[in-house]
């Protein structure tokens, strides 16, 4: 059976810097915590999707605003630190993990 690809996108295009700034604001931390690092190989300039097909064909629209969803996501990570903390190894948190051996 053939399939159709339907992109789901909320039409909120933000740079990585804009997004991390919003996350820091949400947790009450200063923007001077941002560390600029070398781009990874194959770094994409942006990730932009067109969700017009799913909006038109299925009348889909986001249930939450970007700001609401970000707030809930940050809250989830705060509450569920026990889940993600063991995954945050030195290698994962390294500024250039692809260079590690």
C-alpha cells in the first residue's frame, strides 16, 4: 500500500540561538550561559517543513502555541530529570562529540 508523507510543523521558525534563549528564559537562567561551538559536519542551516498538505487534507492545526508547548516541555524535563540525567554523559555534553575517539 502506498503511503503519503505529511509534514507536521507549527510554522514557528526559530534559529538555534533563539530557541536556546527561550529555554534559558523559561528556566530563569542568563543568556551568558550560551556556549558557541564549532558546527558539526553536515550541519544544516535550518530545518523548515511545509505542513500545508496535512492542514488542508486533514484540517490539522497545533493544539498548543509554541510558547505553551515549550513551557510544558521544559517542565517535563525538570520533573523527569531521573530519566534523562543518566543519558547526559560527558561524551553527549562535549562541544564537539564527533571528534572524540
